[in-house]
C-alpha cells in the first residue's frame, strides 16, 4: 500500500508600513516575501508524533513554549478529523532563520495546516486556513492583528485594517527593496506588550505615535499609486523614527538603518515586531541596492536579500 504523506508550503512576508499601529486599528501595508519559504512534510511513523524543525526536534508533547501555537493546531486538526495524534511525523524546513519578522510563525502554521489537510485527505477552505492560522498566532503573540496570516495566505500585497477584509494593493515601483537581518531573533510578543505598556503609561503620547504610523501607512498607499520611490523612502525613515520612539527598535536595528541611509538608501526602517529581526531599505537602482547590501553586510548584517518592487510579489 502507498505510504500516506502530506505536503504544504508557505512564503514569508515583509511589513512595509504600519506594524504595531495595525494592532490598534490603524492601517498597515504588507508584501509577500517569496525569498522566504517554509515547507512541511508529513509522513507515516510509529508511536508518538515527532516534530522536526529548526527550533526543536522531538516528541510533539514536549515541544517548547514558542511552538505551543503550532502544537495546538496540530492537535485540534487531528481531533476535528476524529484521527489519533500518533503514527505520523512532521518535518518543517525553512530557508530563512525563524523569528526575524518575516512572518515565519504564521508561515509555519500555514504550511503545516496545508500538509495536515493533505495527509488526512481533506479539502481546506481558505476561511478555515485563516481561522486556524489566527488561532495559532494568538497563542504565539497574544494579540495579533491578523496581517501576517492575511498576506501569507493571499500571497499578494495588501492594505490591511484589523477586522476588515484585506484590500489588494498592486505594487509596481521601479526600485529595489533590501532586507537585512540583524541576526537577532525578533521578539514580537514582547514588543507588542511593551507598546501596550507605553500607551497605558502615557496614553496621549502613545496614541499620537500610533496615529502617526497610521497616517504614514495611508500616505504610503497614495504614494504607491503615483509610484514615487523617493517619497516612499522618506516615509519609511519617518516610520522608523516613530517605531524607535515606541521603543521597539534597538541599537542594532538603528545602526543598520543608519548604515543603509549613509550608503545612499532612499529610506530605511525596521520591519515586523522589532527588538531584533530585520530592517528594510529602499534603493533606486540595482547597483545602488547591491552597494547598500554590501555595506550592510560589512557593518554587521547577518544576511541580506534584494528584491525588485516592479511586480506585485517580492
Ligand atoms: O514580527 P512579525 O513579523 O510577526 O510582525 C508583527 C507585526 C505587529 O504589527 C507588530 C503585530 C501584529 O500582530 O500585527
């Protein structure tokens, strides 16, 4: 008899504008990031489920806390199908380091949900995929806006407002986005909590910073329509300054943002939850992007990626 298998894949994402503010109902813009790819393979095994991924290898039941969201949905899907949580193994491969603000936690969930449905021979409705991914993200992050799952599942750029359907946003800019990894894991949950603390301790200042980020996201949407890369760069740098004031940046992120700007970037900012993870920078030409990328690597970046913004997907 043919062995039962399940396979699922998902790409990462980059938040161009509006991280953190999106949690408080402001808009944000996110782009799929196809350089980041997660693959989940499920094969038949014997006995307890073995989970094998970058963060952990061993029995599903002993997985560390950071994988609780994933473990919960694996358990839930298996139970919902009336199957037993045993006799299969889950292998998750990622070509990017996890926890770098590229949406890896949502992408791991999406790839694994797709693989489990295939393994159990079930059809997966998009609404169900979104629901399950958000359950897992809620366990991982506490209060996710849903932007990661929306862009990762849709695989197209979106203008996103919490509790509203994502709006497709065709991006076609003649410029290049450089993504640079600090090498330090991002701390989305911690960063989201710290923004909340800041807002509670100084509501007037906190709310005005959040509103400022929302205004930048709205302006970005208009600027994308007129394809003005110089203006986009300026807004990115402004957003970084606000994110720094919100205390979700750190010395390493600020250093890389400065290196990018001193090397001729049109603008640069952290992306995602912050307190680690990645920065993004914008360049007018491929040569300039390469130069900025080289400077970032020479000045502490762990890795870089360059993507053309001339098509919807990066
Ligand atoms: O760190 P990431 O890639 O998961 O991005 C988090 C984005 C936040 O706005 C900080 C949180 C959220 O749920 O939207």
